[in-house]
């Protein structure tokens, strides 16, 4: 299947700093990318949907100024957690679909810990 | 609003047993359904994708079925192995491109 690479896999940052997470589709063009957040022993919660070249669509309750999403190219989307707080500590996963919009492929996830 | 339910929430079986995981969804107007596997602290690995026009898909020891009219899908795992231990998630794609996930079934296969 197609490969989606997410980086970094783990990051620890101090409160008040910003952290950028990258999501790349390695062997296909991803017209749509999704960012999820997952709490321990829970399923994935969709945060936002990004389409290449346009603004991301955020789910209700997700602060767009805190979770900045950029989808500048067909192979790269980034999520920046701004002014991070300990409650932002979580597992973040990206997903991508190709132009045919069929199967969804997921990155390896990023474990963010804010201290 | 589409809702996806997975039963059971957790399952523990001895090695070699055949098992069935269940997934149900409330809105039958889906584009496709996917089964994923998630190991602890990892991302999701796509196992099987069933298009809305299909009834089942098979890959190795895995077989997934889809009954759109009743809003159900099953994932059958034959001859289970300890390496199959993971959380299994089903997700449906309604119209558009976003996925709606179930809560998952945590499977433990004991040697």
C-alpha cells in the first residue's frame, strides 16, 4: 500500500513553545489530508481536514489559531501546535487520501509531551 | 450523523482460534469501509478496504464482509497468532472523504 511518513515520532517540548509535525505522502499525491488526535485507550478524533492549496476545515471545538495546519503541496501537510500547554500532550496522527479518494493511509503518529 | 460501533470492546483468545470482530454503522449510505490495525503507540495500518458495491475482501488469514443494508461488517481472523494482538478499528467513509471510526476492539491472542 501507499506510504505516509509522519515526523517526528516523539517530541517533548516546554510549555509556551510551538511544535511542528510533518506528514508526507511518499509515493502518491494527497489531495486531502486529515489530522487526528488520540487519547489513551480511545479512538481517533478528527481535528481538521486540509486540502492542498486551501484553508483547512476544522472540526467543532478545535481551535484553529492553536492548531495551525498548512497543506502547501500535494505531498506535505504540517500541523503546528502553538503555545503548547500540558493538556495538549497527546498522540497526533495524520492521514492522506489520493486523488481517487478511495483508501486512506495513515502516518506512524507523533507522541507529543508538553512539560 | 453516522455512528460506528464495534463489539466486543476487548477479546482474549488462545492461539490458533478463529475469531470474528463486529462493526455496525447507522447510516448505510457509505462510500467504503476500512479495517485497520493499531499497535500500541503506533499509527494505523490498513488491513482491508471494501467498496460499497462489494460484499467481501480477503487478505491472507483475514476476511472482511460488508452488508450495507443491515449496516454491518465483520472481520474474520483465521488461525489467530500472538502477533495478531492489537487494536482493530473499523471506519466508514460516508459521502465525501472523511472517515468515521468505531471505538475499536482490543484483541489479545495468548500463546
